[in-house]
């Protein structure tokens, strides 16, 4: 099989705005803010917005809080 054939390329898994927002546990308004700020890539397909599941996963990873980074929020 040719390595450039469609069968050899991984299928992109698309998510709707609602699915992505639900996955991230945020409102669609917050999701749109992430998109508008350039933090989360999205694609307009006609009148709908779609997100690649892999890019939502990557975004989720970037949101991880590092241990010790919240000390400014702790009340002493």
C-alpha cells in the first residue's frame, strides 16, 4: 500500500463546540474565548465550528497546574 494513500493517514476526529466544552468542563462561551484568544485552534466549516480532538487533548495538557504554583492563592 502506498504511504500517501488515504487509508494510511490517521483519521481526524472532529468535535463540535458543545462536545469540546463538555470535555473540558467549561461553558461554550469560555471555549469561544479560548479560541478567540488563540489558545485553542478551531475550524469554521460552513456555519459550524469544529475542533480536532487531538488539539483539544493538547490544550487540556497545557492547562495542567504544576505543583507549587498556587502558593499565592493559599491563605496563611
